[in-house]
C-alpha cells in the first residue's frame, strides 16, 4: 500500500467529516429560526441529542448492521457476527493499513456516523413545537439504530440494491428520503400545531422568530454539503472531487433561484423561506448523482428541486400536514426526485437505470414507512406522543426544560 496516498485521502475524509459535523449547527439554527421563540431550547436539546446519541448507537449497533460483511440470500444482513461495537482489523500489527487505500477504518466509521445522525435531524425539524421530548428521543434512537443502517446496507453495504445497480452516491434516498419518510409518518400521527389550520381548513402562518438565524443555518448547511458530497468520493481524487463540488454548488444555486422565481410566480411575493429551502432542495436533489453529472445537468436537477420544494409545501398544506421547517418537502420529495434524476441525466441515464432507481425508491420508501409506523406505535404506547394543550401554548422550553432561551425577552 502507498502510505502517502492513504494519508492524503484520509486527511481529506477527516476534513469532510468535520464539515458534515458542522452541518448540525446549520440544522439547529435553521430549525430554531423557522419556529417560535418559546420552543428554542427544546429544539436545541433535540439537536444535541441527535448527534450524541446518534454516534453512540451507530457505534454500538448501526455501523456493523450497515456493513455486515455478508448477507443471507443477498437481502438480510448477517447480523449475528461481530454485531456490537467497533473492531478495526489488525494486519501485521499495523492498525487500519489494509482496510482501504482511501481511508482508515476509524475515519470510515466517523464519516458514516455523521450521516446516520443527519437522518434523525430531519425528523426533529418536522415535528417541532408539539412532540414530547422523551418520545422524540426514543423514536430517534430506534430509527437510527435499526431502520437507517438496514436500508443503508442494501446499497452501501453491498446488499441486494447494490447488486441490482441502484445508484445513490451520497444519500438522496439512503439518508434524506429515509429521514423524510420517518418525518412524514410522525407528523401524520402527531397532528398539526394549535392554530396552524383554521376551522375551515385554511393554512395559517405561524412565523418563525428569527429569520437571520435561519439564513445562517442554510449557508452553514451549504458549506457542510461540500463535505457531505465531497467526502462521498471516498478519496481525494482531484478530478472527481472537484467535479462533485462544482455540481453540488451549481445545484444549490439553481435550486434557490428556481424556488424563489417559482414561488414568486405563484404567490406574487419574494418569500425568503422558499428561497432558502430551494437551496436545500437543490442540494438534496444533486446528492444522489453529484459525481455523474455535468454542470448543465446539475443546474437542471437543482432548479427542478427548487420547484419541487414549493409544490411540496403547498401539497402538505392542502392535506393538513404541518411541517414547521419544510423538512419533508426538502428531504423526502427532493430526495426522491434526485434519486430518479440519476436515470434521466448524466453518465448512467437510461430507461433501465431509471426503472432501477424507481424500484429502489419504492422499496426503501415502503420499508421506511412500515418501520416508522411500527416504531411510532411502540413509542406512543410507552411515552405518549404529544404534549398537552397548555404545555404547547406556553411553549416547550418551559414545559420540558423550565427555562427561556432569551432571558427577559419572552414573547410567543
């Protein structure tokens, strides 16, 4: 093995791991900015829990579930061998050196662990302002510990979807849609926030308390996505890494512009939240095929992603599903679009590839929904699901934490 290549690639992977970790600050700021002041501490607590508990559960169970080394019938991971904890290979007394020319065992675990925690963060924003903290924490642990790594093993762990030729470079479906399906299920069972829909079913605005913080969150997420997609090259290959960063950036820009223009066309105003979520929609959309696309393809995929966000937000309002931050629109709908786009654009475009992508989206969606329903039923039986009306009206910061985020400046 060339130790210089290993070192260079591994350093790049560690930098990307740090960037993906930084995304959790972006998610935190976005979520608190788009929700009301009285729930700020509650949302921050959930985001701290997601990254801490997510890494621990991925260490104990998730990593070995996701990369089992063998499968029964090509579908079911062989869970029962070396399931718990981490055990890096030893070769001639030298840890890691035969694991991969791109990165060490430990870097692989940490990079993938950041992805696992992201799936639960998607749920956090969608269920904000009315879910019991204990219920969210239990659901997040079960989902990240069981559902996310099993689905990931089907592709990234060399499972049956990988054998079919299903392609998802950095997780438009395996991370974003998996988290988005869970968010959709929990939001359905949780119900809308008090005051979100009028007696006649009209959607009412419940404005977030700090759009500057939300804006900072989006820009941090955009920066973090350079690690999310750039690290998924799994090496510091200069040609492929630079292409991936270019397509990622162009898709984000096109998603923002596309979302803003389309929103203005429909609603005759310049909606900053649609602009911001359009950027995120473009990022999610390109994630499945960032290494396969040229600049023009990336711009088209991102722009359509921005439009998908606007249409999805409208659809969710029509069916009375309350998502305070637009997480379902961004991560679920754009995740599906980006995965299907691999069969329409870039190096793998073709009817057979499109049908494979469609099958993968459908199978993963069905499994995620079924498992999310089972888990939410278990969680509800153990903890309940929603806070009571008085607690919701007063804010979860007081009800769950006994403190205010902004001392002496408490407003609803």
